[in-house]
């Protein structure tokens, strides 16, 4: 299963997850090699759900949970990454987060979304990506009551403001096929 383990004929499996924990399993039904059937099944399931396997960092393991990371740390890091990508106009980073399934409408503690930040910074390509590909909410208000459009106007980014107005009009009058 890719983790250090030792089994005994009593049905015991001692499993070590390096630098994390040790687990002792006892479930007597043995397979033909003298290993606990359910113990081996547990180890395989553990490696399927969590990224404990030695080579998990080399494979696509986005679906696996990392029990060493706190959920709040992961969420806050997602917010920072998305907003930082918007601030810098890094469309490739935004695309990566979008493809990973992150909520592109996620907001920081001030209620500012990636669209707020990109609009305030005049990052036209980032705004276009967020509107056209991610379908983010164009009318979200931050803690101070500002929308992304108001941010673009306040910081004098007329091209970004035009994009936002155009997107708002499309929402009001969607084209029918």
C-alpha cells in the first residue's frame, strides 16, 4: 500500500504513517500470505482517501485529503491565492484555481471578491476571465457597499467599467436561442 507496515499471523497489522502516526489493527481472518484481510483492506482505503502514499505528491491527488492541513488554513489560503491572482492580473493562476473547482465568488473578510480586486486594479483580462469563464456575480457588494463596477469607476479604469456594464446588461437581457 506504500506505507511501512508489519503483519503477524495473529491477525495484527502495525502501520506507520511517517511523521504523522502509527496504527495497530487486529482483525484475525488471514489471507494466503498470512496478512489480515481486513487490515490490508483498511490500509488500502486509508491510502485511497488520504495522501499518505510515498508518491502522492507526484500524482494528481487533488481529490485526496491531507489530514495535516487544517480546513480553515486551506480555505484562507484559497482566498489569498485567488485575490492575489486577481490583483496581479494573473489569468493563468485564476484559470488554475477555477479548474481546481474553487469558488471564484469567494470573498475575504471585507467581502471583497476577485472581481472587486481585479476591477480596482484595472486588470482587464482578469476581469474578462472572471466574467466570461467563471460567471462570477457582478453585483456583489463588499463591506463598504461597493460593487466591482464602483471600484473600477472610483480608481479610474474606464475599460474595466465598460466590461462590467456590458456584463450587467447581458444579465438583465439574456440572449435567447
